[in-house]
């Protein structure tokens, strides 16, 4: 009588687990976790982005100037004539290929305070070079610092865009650096023009939040003043987000920037209109409170600026503590949510732009699925048949393990919400061959031992024991390679690595533990004169 053992019990439980959690993906039912199809299988959006790294340098200069002004304000030292200067080298098409130099200069109004201002600024700013010429202080960045800013801008853009797409709720988007200064973005499942535009807006939004003081002394001259004239006073002219005809004259050095923000979310105001509520970190709240305390004395205005547009410029009536604020701009709830996502995930140090875009149609995915499914089914049938013809019942037992292996791959990928790509399907096809490889080694060992005259029970036990080392070494080395491909590969390579890794781990359970348990269960039924039926060998006595 056949008897269950712990190996068979584990294999049966694994098989039940595989079948149950594979059903939603195989039937494409609405309930349950399913495998997500990649861009190459279900279509979607493919973009290659460029990045304006010179804007990251300008942003860094503004941040340094803001630090300097805050430091000198505390010491009651007044500065003016702030000037930002970034020199670049361009190619014949007008594209920037190198940033040659970057500096910000400002004038200390009282020359007697110049040396003190220099020392205070130097103490506050340690990651730049400072020089003092009479009452003019210059903060400059060297080439090493410029290169570091450029690389940081690209790396930060990759991470920020990935975070935005993940928060948006998209399944397994691919965001990776390509070449020296480009970013590859692939988003599966984007089919409508409306969704595509929303994704493009979310990706490209710099989400650079600034709080800037309105220059009240010259505010009434904003419509007659040129940008060059505004620059002489350390100001900049910005447009209202709702009405470009409305302009604001604001101080070029911001009071606060988005790096000091802790959180942002879309909420509704008292009138039921969507707005964005944000909170500042400890340092930002402290600066904000000090500025509003000073501004409240003259009812000065503070402009809330997002990506170069003024969303509001309220008069400060009293000191505002707690570091909380809001942005209103006639948003829809989707717009408010998208901006909040962009603000939460962090501002891009430099804006990005689309260099190349193409939509992958779902028909390509359908053709790919059909071809890959055919290859998978054909490969499975051929391997299944070969094992039975060559190894008899031993081959059938290996095939049962193979079926369990496939169900486990699908189930585990479904549970983790993994994305199945075309290379991933190739990995499954390859796994079909590799999954039976262990049983081929085991069956050959058992055949050799039976031909040497060993009993069936001893041949099976020693066959598994002798084959285990070779199987273990082969699987571990393959597992190491596939793990490295997963962590260091991108896109298609990751898809291949995922299915390979899961397939290898599943095969260790099914092909070694599971088949061994089945042999132990049917051992009493194996007769010495039926070895051709059980193992596909003849002439053994």
C-alpha cells in the first residue's frame, strides 16, 4: 500500500498553493492578485527624456544665496544687487554640452559690514568657494562641484520620476538612466491620449515650490519694468498662474524652497474647492515664522510660486507658526492630486523634456503573447513527451514536478504583483528545460546504480544523494547570476531574471523534494522485472 510521507505532503501543499493563486492570472478574473503584463505585452508609453542640468546649477546657486541672505538677515546685515551668472558651452544645434562656470554675487550695503558678512557667509556655506572684493561677495562653484550637481540631477530625476509613477498607482513602470544624460521611461497599460498626457505632465512637472517676498517698494512699477531692470534690484517678474496679464515683482532670492517641505496633499477648502495643503520641516517652519513675523508689521505679501508661476500672494497679517501653508489655483481634484504627488516625491533639480516618444500598441502585445505562448506550450509538450518516452514512469514523475513548477512560478509572480515581459516568458520557457534537468541527472544516477545490481530502494536513495551536489552547485550558480541580473539590470533584463529566479527556487522544491517523496510513496509497487516500465531500462536482473 502506498504511504504518504512529509516530502509528498509538502509537494501537494505547494501544488495546491500554485493552482489556487494562479487561477486569477490564468482566467484573468476581476478578483485576486494577478500578474501584470509589461509594456511589450500589453502596450503602453515609451519615452526618452533629456534633462536641463544647467537649471539644477541655477537652483543650487539660488539655494546658496538664500542661505546667505537668511544668515546675514539674522545679523542685520543688508545686501543688494544680487546677480546669478552661469556660463555654458553649446553645440552647433544650441544644446548645452558643458557648464563652464557658475557664481552668484551680491553687494553688502554697508562696507564696514563686508568682512563680517564674508566670515558669516563662509561659515554657513561650506560646499562652495567664497571671495571678497571690497564689499562684493562672490559664491562660486568649481568644475568638480558642477559635475557632481549634474550627476546628482540625473540620478535624482530617475528616483523622483519613479516615485511619482509609483504613487500614481501604475504597475511596474521602468525608469532608468540611459547613456550619460538621458532617462528611459516605459509605462505599461497607457492607451488613451488623455492618460498619456496626464503621465507626461506628471513626469515633466518640476514641482519646484518657492515662497518669495514681493518687492513692495517697486511693486507698482512691475508693468513698466523690464526683466533687465528688475534684475538690477535683485528682483524677478513672474506671471499669475490663472491670468498671465497679472504680474508680480518678487525678490530673486526665495525665502523658502521645496527642499524644506515635509508633506503635501490634496484637500478641499471651506468652499469645497480643491487645494494643496503642505507642511514644512523644522528648519523651514522656523524661517517661515521669522519672515511672517517681520512681514506682518508692514502687511507685506508672500508669493507662493510653483514652477515659475505665482499661485497666490496673500498679505501677511500676523506671524504664522507651525510651518503649514496651502496652494490654491482653481484646480480640479485630479490636478491637485498630481501636483501633491509631485511635491511629495520631491522637486526635480532640473526640468526634463521629451526627446523621443512612441506608443506601443496592444496589437503588438497580443502577437507577442500568442507567439510566446505557442513557444511555451510547444516546449512543454516536447519536453513532457521526451521524458516519458526516454524514462518511462520516472519521466512522468518528473513531468508532474514540472507542472507544479509552472504553477508555482505563476502563483508567486501573481502574489508579488510582478510584471511579466516578453523576456520573462522566455525565462519561463528556459525554466521548463532547466526544471527537468535535475530529474535527468537523478534518473541517470538511478539507472547506473540499478545496472550495478543495487536494489531499487538503495538505487533511488543513493541516486538522489549522489546527484544532489551537482544539482545544488548548478542551481546556486545560476541563481547568483539571475539575482545579479535582477539588481543591476533594467527593464527586459529584470523580467528575465525574475522568472528565472522564481523558476530555479521552485524547481528545487518540486524536482528534488517532490519527486523524491513520490518515489518513496510508490516504492513498494516497483518490481525488479518492471524496470523498463518504471525507469526506461532493459536487461537488468
